[in-house]
C-alpha cells in the first residue's frame, strides 16, 4: 500500500510579521554542545496566556507496554486496534523541514528523520512500515490537529514542555536538539546575544519564538508559518537572522550557499517528543515500547545516520527515556 499525503491544513503557508508588545545548512558544522539536562521548561505561544504549572519532569512519559504486542495480538478495543482496523496510521508532519520532514523533488515523497519515526510506529501496528498517511501541518497546527482528532500522532520536531502537556501527551524523548542562530556569511553575529536591534525570524506558535523573545528581548522578532517562510524572508533581506533547532538550521543552510550557522553554544535544550491526543495513553505506552526496541536493536542509530550524520556528526547514544507519569 503506497503511503498517502494531503495538502497542508489551512492552505498555503505565508510569512507574517509578529508584533511583540513586551519583552515578556554551509551543510555541516561542529556538533552541538547542549546545556545540561533537565532543560528548563519553556512556555509555548499556543498556551502563552495560561498560568504556569508544575508538571514535574516534563520529559517523564507513560511507562511502555511490556512486552510490545505483535500486530496480530493488539489489545481489543485499544487505540492501536482501531488504527489497524482503519488500515493506516495518520500522522501530522512537516513537508519543508529538510532532513526531518521534506518533500523529495525527484520522487515527490515526504522523507526525513521524523518520517522514519512514523514508519517505525506503522510497522509496529501493521507489520508494514508503509501503512501510513501523512497530513502536512504547520508548527502552529500541531496541537489543534491532535486535539481535534485529525491525526493519530504528530512527528514534527516538537519540543516537550510542561505547557504542552496540559493539552496533549508526549512519547519519551526521541531526539535532543538545541536552539542556535543562522546568519549570512560574513555577519558579525555569532550568537543570539549579538542581534540587538536586528530582525530575527522564528515560526509562530513554537518554543523557538518564545525562546527568542526571552533570550534576546532587544532583537526584533518576526514570525512566519514555517522555517521555510523564515528562509524566504532571510533571502529577501527582510530579516538578519533565523533562529531554531540545530537540526532545522542545518537543513536551511544546506539550501542557501550564503547562509551559515556560526560555531556557537546552543542557548536551549530542545527535547523532541512524538505528540498524541491526551486521551490516547495506551498508544503512548505502545509507542514508548517501540522506541525502547529501536534504542536496543540499533534501529534508532541507523535512522540517525541516514539523515543527520553528515550535517551533525557521528550518532550520539540514543536519548535515555524517562518514565513515571500517571494517567
């Protein structure tokens, strides 16, 4: 069965300016030195008006199913069984985040590290990694797509935070990134602290935008629907820099010979989790068991090497899971 894709929810992505009322890949570069764990939870734009909450360790997910059931032995009435009966796993993804989830111009297929995460879950449910359907969504559409039941999961370089736990559920961490800046070759800016008074782009509704506002209150934040939208603004000379996760910036720099990610220390830690509807705890446990399997059998490392070894260097140890969240 060929995997399917649909047009983006909400139409074409367009770049827009973000008014802030208060201060509230060169294809390869050196490996990212990250701040020590655990990361400080950062608010997300989608929950910016909500009150702070103590969610404990935001990286703690639901303990996995043990053992991982085979596709022909899924628990009756489970979320996995319902997906299997439907005949396909539906995932919200990016189609323009090079290396993570982007459309291959030669084949028309969406591919990347995050897409291989979708395939791994599909294989666990169906015994066939190609039994999936992709829905292209923007960063701001990730949580609504899960809450509305438009998708079964989101695999779109999504940072795990306490505020997002109030709306959705996360798998255990499957990748650890860090936020940096991308600038033009020859720029004197080497870090986020060098961008006072300059326009810096980040996608709306992301922790990247929140972190930009927090870490560089004297910079001028400019929003776009996606990092590709930021790249358009950057190439038009409307912004001096782009900020985002090192994985994303590596992909952008690879598409623009005049862009560079300076050698710099990441100013945040960005632990990625797969997103799920908060009611689908059984599916989260199932996926966590699948991720455990992938860490142990070398599958995670093979996926990393396929997509990220060239721009980011040799594969690190797979991220350690944290469990203990109560239903």
